[in-house]
C-alpha cells in the first residue's frame, strides 16, 4: 500500500512535536527519518517535500533559522519566557 503525503506529514509532525525544545530538525533529517521508517520503495524526497509543505501551509509547523533552516512547532502565543 502506498504511503500518502498526508501520512508522511503526520509522521513528521509527531517527530517534531516529540522533540520540541530538545532537538531541531532540518528538512533533510526528517526526509531521512521518513525513508528509514517507510522504506525507499514507499517514500522519496519529493513526497517528503510535499508533506512538509502541507505542515507549513497549515501552520502546524514553521521554519526557524539559527545558522540553518529548521522545522519546529510554532511558538505558543502569550507564553511568558
């Protein structure tokens, strides 16, 4: 059964959510993790890129920049730091 970009997007979101505040992920790190999870026959870079685009467009994840581009959850509004 083929893996959909929505399924890959959800898996990426879960990884980012699990490590929020502990680790920052580059798009290439997440692509490698999805290929490892689902296998090269099911997932490729193009599918992962489409899945990341779904997360960005929906606002569930955002790009941040700290010497490189990283994918993270958006900051919570009104959180005092």
